[in-house]
C-alpha cells in the first residue's frame, strides 16, 4: 500500500497530535517518506506498548499474544512493503485486546454461528466507570454529540449553584437525570 505523494491523511495527523501533541514534529507533518512512516509507526507502537503496560491487567498468555501483535507490527517495519504486516500486527493486537485472537481455520462455508464473533472463551472484556469517570464522559460527550439541551459542564455549574459544592457526583447524576433526561439517555 502506498500513499499518493506520501501525504499524511488528516485523520492520521489528528491521531498523531493526540498521541504526541499538537505542535510536535509528528503532529505537524503533512507528508512523510517511507522511512519517516516507519519511524513514526515505530514510535506509535512504543506508545501503545506503554499504554498496554499501564492499563491492561491480564494473564501472561493474553499479555504475550497482545505483545506478539505489537512485535509483528514492529518487525514489519524492517521490510520495504511494511503496510500489510503492520496492519496484521495491529489487527491481532486489537482482536486480542477484545478477548482472544480468533481461530476460524476449521470453519465450514455457510452461515456463521451465533458465537462466531464472540471473543470471550478465555476472558471477558468489561468497561467499568466510577462516578468521576462518568462525569468526564458526560462532559466530553457534550462536546462530541450534537443536540444536548444544555452542555453538561453548564448543567454541572447550574447544579452547583442550586445545591452547593457539598453534594457529590452521585447527587449530580440523580439531579441531571431528572432535569435533563434526554441528554442523560443520549450518553448512558
């Protein structure tokens, strides 16, 4: 896969700004040579590896398969045509992060079983939010999802004016659900 004129797609540039900073070299580049792509993609893998070590608490087998996906992507960068191998490694990492790396060698042609896309044979992925995380999610959603009656940050200010600062997030969510039910249901 070659990119026309080595242009950096806007979505990739935005992702680099999120990972490395808006004014970083990686975030500012609008073109890259194949060598620069390899260097950047290797930096991305190192960042993902740090996020993996910091955020994923799992069994050693799962961690090994996750790491093997990053390793495969990294090793592909030693090849001239690195994109297919890089995509395979990242795909392996993503699927394994969801639970396991699927194995469908033995699958027969025809309709897929109801279990085909389930990746929970060895572990189950669960996202849990505490109240503070839910508040941050609500505030970010107010910026990302159009149509809120009132921006969540403004609703929080309204709540604080109404009940004071002693009330916690639990009370805020009860109040918010009552005063802005459609906004609440848009997120949760």
